[in-house]
C-alpha cells in the first residue's frame, strides 16, 4: 500500500480577510513531490483557509491513489487536534469542512501530526502566493481574472491526475472529532498533552467506589516533597495554541500544602476551623515556589480566601516576586456538620445524608452545607471572570480539592460523578488552558513523591 505525506496550510490577511491555501503531496517512501495545490479564497478566516488546504491536499492524494495511507502534517494545532478527535469542533462554519475532510479517506488510513511553522514552508509559500496573486497590492481587492474558485494543481506526471474536481463526492464517511483522552500521574508531564475537547462517556460509580477519594476529604499519605511543575511546563511553549486564536488563558491549579487534618483524611471545607499549614505543608509550598520560579511562566497569583491557601500562595508569590489577589469564588465547598469528621465518622453519624450526597450532586451535606451542583455553578462563574481578566496570561490559582476537580471536570465536559474518581495530593499541580474558541485543554500530574 502506498503512503503519502500531505502538508497543508492556509492563511488570512485580516482574519477574516483575503485568504488562500496551499497543499503539497509527497511520496513517503521516496520524498518525491507528486502534487501541489493552491487557491485564492476571497475573504474568509485563517481556520477556514487551513481546512480548505487540508481538503485540497487529501483530495489530491486520493486522486493519485484512493487506496493509499496518508499522513497529514500541519502547523495548525486547531485542525490537527480537531481532526484527530481530541478537540470538539464548536464553530458552525468549520464542522462541514471537517466532516468533508473526514470522508476523503477512511479514517483508519489517515493520521495527523502537528509541526512547527518553519517545517511547513512549502505549503505556507503556496498559500501566500495564492493570497498575493488574488489581491491587488495595498487594496485587498481581487485582481482582474483572479477567480476565487480558481485552482492550481501541478507536479511531475501527477499534474493531470491531481487536478481532481474538489466538488466530487469523496469516499468513506466518518465525522471528525470522536473520542476524548486524559493522561494523569507518573510521567504525565511528557504524556499529558492529551487535549480533551470531546465529550467523554460516563458510567456512574457505586457509592463504595466513590468514597475512596471523596472531594474535600484530605487524602492520606501526602507527598512530603513539593509539587511537580511538569504538568504546566509547556504552558507557554511554541505551538501550544494556533496563532489566530491567540495565547490561551492558562490556569495552573495548585492545591494548598498539607494541614494537620490532611494525614487524618478529615473533611476540611470552608465552614470548619480553617486550619493553617503544617510544617510539612510549608515545606511543600517552598518546594513548589522554587520549582515555579525555575520555570518563570507564572504572571499572577490568585488565592482562595481560606488560611491554608493564602499561606501557600504567600510563600509561592514571595519567591516569584508577585502579589496575591484573593478570590472568594475559589474557596472550598462547605461540608456543614461533616467538617472535621472522617468519612467513617460521617457514615456512622449521618448515613442517610451521606448516601444521598454520594448519589446526587444536588444533595447537601448535613446541616446546610454546599452541594457539588452549587459548587460547580460558583466555580464556573469564577472561571469565566478570571478568564476574562487574564486572557493570554498564565495565572497560578491556589485553591482546594473540590474547586480544582471542578475546573477539570468542566473543562473535560465530564459528569458530576467524575469528582469521585480523581485524587489530588497536597501541593499538587494541574493546568487548564482556555482558548478563544471556547475549547479547553487539561494537564494533570499528582505524583510528586519523586521530587526532592
């Protein structure tokens, strides 16, 4: 079976503005260029132009050999992630193009790879040439005779065969944008670039399974060392976001350091004694501060109003030379009469209320605590407020178990019961990047015990 490499690009001068695309098809075995395609598109957006370039490249490859395998290389993170099924396609103007692209070849014969722009020079040059020849200098108006539908397909003996009518019905239909993936734990710093924009499937866990790591319950055996920043390492790396979407608002989510309640696995919310950090917790905060200072990516620090988070935030911010802003919306859930109790003690004293709480996000802890549904509403509002205030910036949010799990759950589009399937170590880091198109990308890493 033959294998082709399709490199495609598109651009728009103004976004939207005068736009064009370019695509190159090469033989994977020999490196021979088999076909080139370019087109001036008139006025449209970068993303539309990129998808049109992808379509042209796939169609040229199919004309050469409809039974071939194709490896697509593009510098558009958006197109690669959406066509790979890791990001949802929310923009209504892109969905038909993605669906059309998914039909050109059977999906099991097409793979996608993001590459830096400087490795996509041929397609980029063709796209720019299309824009150059399709507009008059300095005016943006179409040049006489430059039909927006005009296409150029050239290259070797493939010239005639590659001039496929782009309106022909392609074979094999499968919509783009399928499964969702998340990567957690261990060496997730390298693997946790799994972007999870599709709706994951959900199967409710039984109450017994959920109770193993209930939100807000201080987990046992906290790691004595500081948190690992590899989960946030690539926050500002090149290629993290498509250029036309701009830099994301990135929240590096830091759970506070250990308190005296942590080793005892007691409910510790916003309605209890508001404990401060233990000596171990202060050491954890110092280690996080040193690690984040080495990275140098944090631009602001925002903290929950509770003592353990303000103390953690203060230690980190002092090392980074930043101030701390307190945000009420980042506080922990109020666990009512369960504050200070272990899970076993709650089970013994309030069994019916606990069962109801495990069964429904609408249920409140005994004594008028806060339900997880109410917490989610509060966190969503806080998220939107902070995203608007910190667009394009990397911000450290120092908060608690339930808020961090809720940020992650909402970014994943996961059901409420997923809160019971996550565990966050003291002083652990997670990261969520929020893009201008409404998508979010999650990186998780909780195992910090290997850092000394």
